[in-house]
C-alpha cells in the first residue's frame, strides 16, 4: 500500500550507519491514506566510502494509522541509537520545494551497530557549549532544539532568554546575540510598545473572558478592564530572538486569560507585528 510513497525516492540504495537524534513524527498522506514518519540524525557514515557526515539528515518511512503509535512508528528508533540502514534519496522533482532533501528507509539491516566514528560524534555532541557574554550573561546551547538559553535583566526584571540559532553555524550565534543586545539596549521603548499593542488588540477579548468568569464578581459592563489596566497587569516572562532579528515575547497576563499567556511578535527591522493569547 506504500507504493506511492516509495515512488518519490530514487531506486538506488545506499547502506549507512546512522546515529539517531530524535523522532519528530510526521504528516498524514491523505492521498495514500498513511502516515509518513520522520527521524533526524546526529551523524551518518556511508558504508561504501567510510565518509562521516554530521549534517542533520531526515529519514522518512511510511506506516498505517494503526502502526503509527507502536514499534513501527514512534517507537521504531530511540534517541542516540546507532543502527545500520539502507536508504534512498528523494527524487529532485519531489524535493525542489523542500528545505531539506530527505531520504527514505528501505531496509533496517541491523538495529544496533558498534561504530567508533559515530561514537566520537555522540561524545562531541554531549560536550556542553557555554558562552559568557558581557551583556547577556551566561548562555548554554540546547543542541536538540538549536537555541541558547539564559536569563537577562529586562527593564529591572529577570526574564528568560532564548536565542534561536543553527547549532552548526557560529555566525548565526553572533547574529542572534547581536539582535538580543539591540532589543535589550532599548528595552524600555520596546516594553512600552509591546504592552500597548497587546492592550490595543486584546483588551476587548479580556472583557469577554471576564464576562464568563463565574467566580469573579466584577461586572465587565459597569467595571470593565481598560487598556491602561491591561498594560499594568501584564509582565514579560520570556523572550525568544532569532538570528534574523525576529522575536517573540511572552507575557504573564495576571489570570485575565486564565492560564494562557499573551504573546507579542515582531522584528528589529519591521517593528511589532501582532499580539495574541496562547495556551
């Protein structure tokens, strides 16, 4: 039943030893009525040449709806598993609109394989990467998610900072740090603008929520939440910045939206974009 899936891939097989990073699931193929599962790798050794690549690769395989949550789907590979596989590259015509050109798994030759070369890759991966920045403080790289994590003082308050980067590209680290410093240098202006945008976009919604709050005796008709009150009640808790200068700010909303958060999106180049509530 998976003929349509495998037709997207070249017929030539390559035998590899793969170091699995994590299973990221997949999407449903409505035309073929099956799921396409995906794992990403920390490293691959091509058996014909012995060449080791640490470029992240995407390996796909099809499963039925019944198989998706079992050993053939989510449970097929474990984090940091080293296995021997036969894989096939996606045909160029199918991959032209994709960011990454994936492979499909045509055969699992050996579930667990000893491979010193990939063992060395894994050992290097486990080494912590910490940057001491004079402005942003200590930043620790989360290699699984491609982000540096830290904490900054934002307008006199401790705020979590996340820099979204390419783990393998140090220039992206520098760009993300630079963007965060620009935001921080003018944090009073940004903070005021973000609060005002959130209030403008969400105060009416806050009053709608208030009208449905049976435990709160406050009447939104006679005692509504004003934009000024909204601005006062929200407080920044975390900030995420990309190497391209885009950012997302999360605000605690003082239970105006129960356990949801207010999020504000923007960029250094284009300014603030929108404000939403998110669970």
